[in-house]
């Protein structure tokens, strides 16, 4: 039979003895090194039942182990007989219950700050030992400190640059079982992670400008940098721009010659964002925001409160309220790729309709399409401007 570690097995056995009046004693060796189980039977009794809990599948480094259960029955004349059965004990992988860090979008760390991650876990195997490996998302790894008895682990790290980093923990037991969890570290400043140029603000009123210079560099001015007031990076190293300005009344201006796909997220506060030449998703968040599209195709999401959205020179999507994917960066990139594709207007409208749901914020937003053929998602109290109703008719949701 097969059971999970820390599981209970019940053994039931019968036997024969020609000595009708004999009494019998039973000894059960469970095969796992635990004390044997003695049973004294009454005269004439020819069956017995016993239970045992297998706390672990030993030895370590195996997903399951077999145990030989040996039963010895002895009568009152000293004669005995044996029986044997096999129990297979399967390892149960540990389970991560929580995994969090101290650097978040609501409370970002600064460069050189010590960031702590911690986790809780459980394991049915009460004798299992555990280890946890941390991938910090910046090319470095470390081993967590384990508190085995409490089911906890912790680790610390210092990032050398700003950005948003995906942290992955792999929790392992001593019998090949694993579980994986992820969290995010947010470090304020300007830095490149992979091919993304991250601009991460603060909870204050941030002011950012992004310029592409003739010498092949991108220059980011920001008033929250710890060393100086600007950072330059090689434009060839950047494939996308991601800005999270967080709380506060923030301003971001992107130069009109920047063609990189971008996500500009103002966060809470009364924000003013202006896109460049490339395809951009702009999110105002909570607060009275002014969001101005650039020369490329824009998806402009006002968020909560009273917002003013103005499209640019190409086809734009204007949404006065919020959507179901506002907090999902991967889904936002998928949305931007669908809207900036080479498909027809109707095909692109159909494609993005399936990617999110719009929630009306019941505020008086102003949506102005400007040039291009735009798509409007209008709330009950919104005002629409420049909606084409004849040639190149624009759709209103």
C-alpha cells in the first residue's frame, strides 16, 4: 500500500493455530526504526489491528521509500510465525504560504538600501528539512536563512541600480520536493533592468523629462535622483521605457523624437504626462490627471477622478475610467502590442476588446481624440470631443 508522509497506516491481520486454547502475543516491526508495537491477544483470538504513523520517507533525496513491515506471532508454547507487508511512503512537497518584500510600489526602496524578503511555509513531512534559494532578478542569487521550526525564511539584498525586479524563491525539502513563489522589489531612481529603462519615482511630487540626444544616449532628468539631477544611458541598450511615478502630483514629459514603446504610470495624485513618438500606454491612476498622447499610437487610461485625455496624431484609445489590467504590466504590454500592430482599425478594436474590461469611475472626464482614427470608452458623465462620425468613423464604447 502507499501513503503520504506523516500519514497513518492501519494493519489488519488474521492467522491460524491448531492449538485451539493457545494464547498469542504479537510484535510488529514497522521497518522505519521506530519502537516495535507489542500486542497481547486473548485466548482463542486469531486477529488483530494496529496503526502507525510514518513521519518521513527516509532516507533523504528520494521522492518515496518502501518499508518492510514484519509481524511475529508467538504462542504460549514459544512457537512463532512471521508475516510481511510493504508500505510505500511518498514525499509531500512543501508549500509556500506567503512571500513578501519590504520594497513595494507604495514604499519603494532607494538605491543602496537593504531589502528584506520573508516567507512562510508548511510541510506535511514533520521531519523534513528545508532550504530556500533566492533569485533576486538582477543576475544574483543567495540562500535564505531558515527557521525550520517556525516554517519561516528570510533573506536580504542590496540592488546596485534602480528598477523593478522580479524576485523568485525556490523552497526545497530533503526529499526532492519543491515549491516556487515570486514577489517584486521596487527601487526608486533610474536604471536598466534587462532591456527596460525603469524610471521609479517617490511618494512626493516628481518631475521627469526624457530626451534622446544626438550622441546615441537617452537622458533622464528627475528631481528625486540621489546623485545629481540626471542620468544618461546608451539608447542601444534600451528596448522599452517604463515609468512609475507613484504618489504625488507628478509631471513627465517625453521628447517627441523618442520612438520606444513605453508605459507611463502616474500613480495617485494630480499628474501631467506627455508621450513621445512611439507607442505608449499612459495611466493616470487616482487624481485629476492631464494625459497627452504623442505622435505614435497611444492607449490613454485616465483612472479615477476627473481626467483630461487628449490623443495624438495617430490612432488612439481613450478610456476615462479604469480597467481590469491597470496593475498588470504584462497584460498592458499585450494591449499595446495589439493596438500598435499592422492590423486594420476594426481588427485592432476587436483584438483589444477581448483583453480588458472597463469600469466607469462616474466622474466628469474629458476625452479628446485629436488626429488619427480613435476608439473611445466613455463613462456616463464623460465629455467626448472630436469624434469622427462620417469619414473614418470612430467607435465609441
